[in-house]
C-alpha cells in the first residue's frame, strides 16, 4: 500500500487568506500531481511534477501554485483564497515505471467563506 | 488521449457479479487501460490495468477484446462496500503521461 499524506484533511477559511495544502509521499516517486474535484464531479488535473524543480500546469486552469524542492514534498499554495476555490484537492504520486499507477492521498476539502 | 465512454450509473445487489463496460474506440497502439475506484471523500484507488486479453487480480478481472475498442471491468460477488465510482482510463505508459479522469460510473450495491 502506498504512503501519501495530505494535510489538512478539512480547512475552512475566509476570503483573502493565503493557504498552503501539504502533500508528502514516502515512496520516492518522481512524479506527483494535484487534482481538483467538486462533489460528484470529475477530477481535473491542475498541476504536476516530473521531479525536483519540475512543475507544470495541468489541463484545468488554476490560480494556485506549486513547488517541488524535495522529491517527497509537493505543496500547493493559494495566495488569496476565494469562494470559487471551494473544492476537494487530491494529491497523487507515481513511479516512473511501465505501469505508471497513481497513488492518491485522502484529499483536502477546502471551504472558502 | 483516447476518449472513454462509460455508463453513468449501475445498480446491483449483494453477491452478484457486476460488469462495467468502457468504450474507447480511438485507443492507440501504445495505450494501456486502467481502472480506478473512488469512495466518497477519498482519493481514487488503482484496481487493475491491462493491455489485451484478460487480466485478473484479487479484486477484479479486466476483459479486453482483440480490437481493444472496449474493455469490461468485472467485479465478482459485490458487497455493499463496493459502492463507489469506477473510472476507466486509457493512456500510454510513457514518461510525462497525464491521466484524464472522466465522469466514471457510479455503482450502487443494494442489500
């Protein structure tokens, strides 16, 4: 079973606050991803990383930013949260092997008031 | 990336076998077929992956016909805990690959 962690699990904040969602994995995986998912809706890729110092934007435009300074850590930051950012944020990682299975964290449910 | 089509929802009863079919008419030669399962308020979980013919693991079986334009996820003897959303993904296994999750199939298992 893969070990990928996200904190916090739930976050309720006011508009305009800066927030950072944490994601860490202990498998040494090179590739990491951030998805956004509204309740009952599809997952949308918003950021991904091939490795340290590599970050790319995903298919869904997002006002968030990410960094990848260490292999195991892939935090997502919102400089000024808005109600439109209310959603579930899922982090995943995968090893660069043939099967490329993605392992997901439990998610952070963000509510911006 | 190949587009996939799955039923929006399916209902079943405990103990039955459930088959969820996914259509992917424009699958490419180097594409693999992968299925994920997602419970409410959790991240998706890998179930099974295959390229052709049949793949079986402790959780499910995956049937892929010779033309690979569709695939069927088979869940033997489902239980209430199998109620979840099931996603079919088709993508090449190569560096830099991005997975595209569609709407998935909501499976409801009833007692």
